[in-house]
C-alpha cells in the first residue's frame, strides 16, 4: 500500500515555533476563519471574549479551506497582527 502525503513535502522544512506572548495586553490578535462550516461560530465567541478584555481583534477568512492561504493574505495578516488564532470546525 502506498500512502500519499497531500502536502508533497518529500523533505519537510524544519520549522521552529516562535515563543508565545505571556499576555495579550496591547497585542493585535487576528482571527482566521479557514472557511469550514461553523468555524465562524467559534471565532465570533472568541472575538467577543477578547474584545471584553480590551484586546484589538481583526478578522480574516480564507477563500476556501481546500487551498493554502493566499500569499497576499498571509502578508497582510503578518503585517497587521502580533498573534493569530486559526479556527476550523465541522
């Protein structure tokens, strides 16, 4: 049996996670909806909770969950946000 990896990473890139902030005070938080069903429900609730704590929130959405995030949207999010929360749900 052959199992194919849809990412086509024959040699996966080595990635190092950046440190998480100790607080969201003063942070610009991006909420990314990957466009799966009901992901917006979770993000709506997160936005309300964050806004109640005075956290600046920006919303973004992928055109479709079936494809990678478009490069222009990735650059926009990186320029405008300190932290990003990506949500998916079914």
